[in-house]
C-alpha cells in the first residue's frame, strides 16, 4: 500500500501528510459507524486485526481508483477526488463480522471497570458516541 500512496496523494492534489490525515479520519469514521458505544469504538479503533482488515480492503479500493483514472489521465483533480470518494465509500457498507464480534465481546459484569462521575456510577458500555 505504501507504494501507491505517493501516486494517490499526487492524483488528489494532497500532500502526503494531508493524505495520511484524511486516511486516519476515514478509518476513525468507519470504526464509529460500526459500533454503538464509546468503549466498543476504542476497542475497534485500536485493534490490530481490524486495522489490518481495513487496510487490506482500503488498498483494494485504492487499486480500483488507480485503474479507473488510468483510463482518463487528463481528468481534473476535483473529478479524481469524486472518483476516489466513490471508490472508498464502499468500505462503509462492509465489515469483518467475525473479527468485530471477538473484539466487542463484553467482559463478565464483575470484571467490568466502573466509571464514576460525581456520585453517579455508569458503566462505559452504555456511553454512546452520538
């Protein structure tokens, strides 16, 4: 994937740092879209198996993008950005269920950490992102 990043960020008119920032934002948004609680989000975001799966699927989307724009070399940057977005947005409709089920497993109640806010105790799995 590292070999295509150079090419892709140039096609999109981004610096490498801008591309990396955009990449992480997409990953973070994807993680947020597949969970219900803040605790699950943190687990999924930090999980190496989920990240590896996401990187593999993202690379497939970027490869498709490169094949599409190869046919139209003189396309504007805005058109390339739109094509890129259409290629990578597909990730928001797929996820690795088996991996996620394993990552999002709840610990037994007596082992869960309790958060204290003032005098009211709430369990972290009931916090939502929205």
